[in-house]
C-alpha cells in the first residue's frame, strides 16, 4: 500500500504542477521534457484504429486493470474483489456485451510506470496487458508524456478533505492552520503529507502523525489517538463513523486540491477507447455512476468536461 500511496502522491504532484486545461491528445507540442525535447502527439483520428474491440467482443471478456488493496475503489473482502472501480469495470463490460476479467496490479513508482506495465508494454517479468486500466488521472501533461496510451472516460472528480472528531471540534471544522496545535493524521508519502509538512514553513510537523494507509489513520481517529485526518475525500468517507465529520476546506498554497479520474487504453485501440468512453458517459448521464458511489457511501462529484 505504501507504493500505492507513493504513486498517488507523485501523480497528484504532477497534476498540481501544471495549470493547463483538461484537454488531452492535442496541443502537446508546447510540453517539454528532458532537455526541452519535442514530443509529438499521437494521431487521434478515428481512421487510425485497431481491431481490439472486435477481438474483445469475439472473445467475450475484457481485461481491466485495477490497483490492489486500494479501498474504496478496488480491494478484497473475505476473498471477494469489490469497490467502486470493480463496479465501474462491470458496467463497462455489460455495455460492451462481455464479461469483466479484473487484473489486480501493484502500483509502480509513478503513473507512467503503471501505464507502461499494464496498458502498452507489460511487465518485464510476469504480468499481462490489460485492455483498460481504471483510476488514471486525466491530465494533459500525463497524456502528452505517454504517447502510447489514450486517456479518456473521465468518471469522477476526487478532492482533498479533512476528517475530524466532532467532539474535538463541536463548532467549526478544522482547517490546516489548526494543526499548529492539534494532532492530524496523514498517509505516509502522499500529497496530504507533503502539503501539511510544508505548510507555514513546517510549523505543523510536530503535530503530524504518519500512517501506512488512510484507513489506518481513520482507525486512529476513531480511537481518539488523533483529532483529524487529511486525505482524499473518498478514502475518508469509506471509514466514516457517526462520531467523525468531514469537510473540504480551502487549502492555502496548494495549486490544485481536486483532480479528475478516468481510464487508459493503448493508443492503437481506438474503437475500444471510444466505446468505453461512451459507456462511461451513458452511465453518468442516466445516474448509474452516481449510484455506484452512493452505494459505497461516497459523495459523487461529476467530472467537468
């Protein structure tokens, strides 16, 4: 899980470092990497297609990569794989008229490695290529940097939030400045960890408590060991109790406190990419996507297209 946390942190830091538009697969020429190297975008015309959608429908199954041990999105409970991304994967498969076959994958050091290992090349030792990978940040620079994949199918806007003990804050929910005096838990090596560590020139560090996972931090909060936890809203809501509240306060000094999640498909599987994107859009429009999140006790925030 530590690697998953590191992956999420690096991905989000990459998103925070740019103030571009959410549009992908276009205007990539002005994105520079390395020694300001030119990186040309892939041709996105619908005439550049592969046959993978036909193969998937003929085979009757679609392979979908999801992260391991990543509640509330993909995790095992009593030997059963469950979570928001699992339900979204089943929804996609049903729309295509096939069965979903989930490939549970460990996270690499960053999202670029995850895309390489699961979408367009495969792991050097073991593993298999998926047709679709879920829970991928929808970000212009990430899309330009990874020309072998197409990012689309935006299904959810994630945001940072603070959970807190209601008895510790009976009047006003806490904001970051409170943690100069109050204890706050974070998942180790995440954007919440980095943000609070640097807030007010490090004045909060003495009151920060680091945990292996957000769930561990929430358990400590429930036991009264700390007064608050900062993490993505979905992870906090997954472990809420009647004694714990949650809110999304302003976060001074943070360029971007929310980000869009979508999916990735190999660049030459264009028919599959369009079909999966359509399935996501239909589910958002008719309310099925919101219901998936609500069934898991989560607040659903529609992506801004």
